C-alpha cells in the first residue's frame, strides 16, 4: 500500500467536514468513540467495533499532527483535495501494478487449464449488494451503500463503508453490515437480535418507552424468548407503565416457570401497584423455587407485615434468620414481635442486630426503645448513648435519653 496520507479518507472516517482544526478533530474522535465503543457492540461484533475504533484513532492522530504543522492550525478544504488527488494517483499506480500481476496470473491459469484441466472445480463469482443495515445500530434502518474503502496495509488492512441511512450518512465497519435481499423475508432470529440491539441502545440512553416499543417487535418475532421478555419487563417498569410490566412479567414466568427471577420481579411490580396480596403470592412462589434464599423469605415477611398477617411474618422472618441473618431482617422481625406483643422476641432480635453490625445507629436506636419499655433502664441509657454517638442528629432519641435519665434512680456517693 502507498504511504501517501489520504486526508479525505481520514475525514470520512471521522465524519468531518473541512476546514477543521485540532479541536474539531478531538470532538469528532469523541463522537465516534461513543458510537463505536466495543461495549456497545452486539454479540459477535466486538472485534469489528474495536478494529473500526482503532482506525478512527489512527486517522484522528494523523489529522491532529497535520493540523499542528499547518499555518493557523487549520486544515483547509483545498488541502484535503490535494491530498485526495495524490492518494488517488498512488492507488491508481498500485492498482495498475496489481492489474498487471492479475493478468500474469490469468495467463498462468490458462496454461494450467490446458495442461491440467481438472485441478480445480470451484467457479469464481462475485456478488455486489447495494442495500444494507448496520447490525450494531439497527434503528438506523436500511441504508444505501455509497462506497467501500480500505485503510491500513498487510495484515492490518481495515474495510469500512459509507452508508446513507435515514438519520444521515454514517461511516461503519464492513463487518457490521448485513446486506438486505428484499426478495426473502428476514428470519425471526435475525429480527429478534436486531430489535434487541436497538432496545439496548435505547436503554443506555434511558429512553425506556422507545426500548419497550422495540422489544414488542422482538417479542412478536419470538414470543417465547426469555431474554426479550425479561428486558421488556425492565423497560416497561422503568417507563412507569406498571400494567404492561405486569403482563410482561407474567409472560416471562410462563416461559421460565422453574426460575425465581420472574417471580421476584412480579412481586416488586405488584407491590409498586399497591396489589399487596398478589405481591405476597409472587414472593411465596419465588421462595418456594429458591428455599435457601434468605432475602426471599425476608421479602415475604415485609409484605405480610403490610397486609397485617403478623404471625406469618414472624414465621418467615425466623426462617430467614436461620438461613442468613441481616440487620434489616432482624429489625423487621423485631417489629413483627412488637406488633404481636412479644417484648422478649423484640429485644432478642434488636440485640442480635447490634451484634451483627456494631456501627448501625438504627439497630442501637431500636434496641434503646425496646429496652425503654422494659425495666432495664440502665441498659436502655447505654444503648441510647451508643446510638446518639453514631447519629447525633436523632432528636427523638435525645428526648428518650432525657426521659430515661430522669427515671434513673439516684444514689448518694459513698462516704
């Protein structure tokens, strides 16, 4: 390949319009990096994104160095034209050499066919497509390929294309193009992957309504795709469309009845809708599918407390404590015992919470209030002081401490 710097190809890669300076090149590099970062690539296209981004960075480095050497620090349109003409001339000379080499090869092939006609039975063929879509950004729609270009040399050669989409002309790596044959319908798996990729881009931009709409198309192409249903549930939930999220999570649970994840989502969605009975049922199913998950049992306990079923709350929270106690679960158990009138169970749960997390101001505060309802005034004062040391701004606890100190028996000092 020729060593002539082709500024025109570099500007096409960066989607720059001359004249431009170093700052314009830097901004263009950032824009393209946000579009072609490997983390945004669909499955199997990370390498194509990475190679295209490397070509963009090389072009940006060359243009920045060029801008620094020119007078005024700007690359003019005439400089781009001169560079493009020189590069085209170099490519034409190289093409001539390649054509001559190809002619020599064809002559050798003719001689081989005469003397060895059965050495190869594979015909040469070439197919040219005009319409294509970008697998990395299917939301751009079907575009018209206006040019195929090559950069680099030897093993580092990079192929990319300029394609005119509905949003505008885009520079894309050739590996991310899918050529369209309008005479055949797209397979369902291709449509699912296309809409899933577009939905992930919308989710990354926090456009949850658009993501949900694209996922509806993916679900229509494959109604039993669990990944589509899971992502659609999340999109509807984030878009605050709770009825649609509930329908999606029911479809997800129907496709994956053995997994607790859809039941956990259903429980949270029903809770946000205010349907606590349905939330408890979904949480019970999730716990039945994952009986060793302490968090699932704690969730049942919190929901049953909201429905007023104190006995069931104590039962499931005790089970969660046996599996893996947490401060939140122990304090919920203390609340359930308090509502049931079990002061001993409340004190035990609060004390265990302070042992589990020594620097929890909430646990020490709850313990102080529980001890204040018993005859252990000194212990209540110590717990209140400990909680105030961790959370000095707790006015309610300060009032409790003042009341406890006033109740404490005063003793005369020894002689």
